[in-house]
C-alpha cells in the first residue's frame, strides 16, 4: 500500500478527508451528507483506479479533485437524487403507500382493544 492510501485508510469521518485535502466545506452540508459524500468519493476512486499509479503529488491532486467533486454533488443535489446508496436506487421515489394500506396495519378499533 502506498503512503497516501495508508494515510486515507486511517480516516473515518468525512471532515478528516476534507481537512486533509484542504477543501473548504459547509459543516451543515457535511453533517447531513457525510456518508453519501464518502461513498461517492469511493465510487469516483473505483472508476479512477489508475490514480494509485501516479506519483504522490498527482495522487493527492487527483484525490482532492475527486473528493471536491463528491462534496459538490451534494451541494447541488440531494441524496435521493444522487442515489448513492441502494435504498435510494430501489425506491426511486415511485413507492407510495395508500391511506387504506396504512389503516389495514392498525389494530382494529371496533373490538374494544
């Protein structure tokens, strides 16, 4: 494992990644979207695997750009629009529950219990 990958593997919070790369961010945006940002960053890294073949300075610049892009995705959009996680991919905003289905799940109100 190279030095940058080793360093990044020690981080767990989105803020740690953003601070390491010197990316300005809005704490409120990160607070709400931290997992989405990290997942998207990982997706970008997976599609740019050649980044680890670059020299250290180029690796850092590329990772910084990819993380900035991941963060920016969630400034311009929402998690449900970006569909980073499977739950958003599956739901796709198409599932609706009717009032009748909700009522059917309630205990019967006419039997005294």
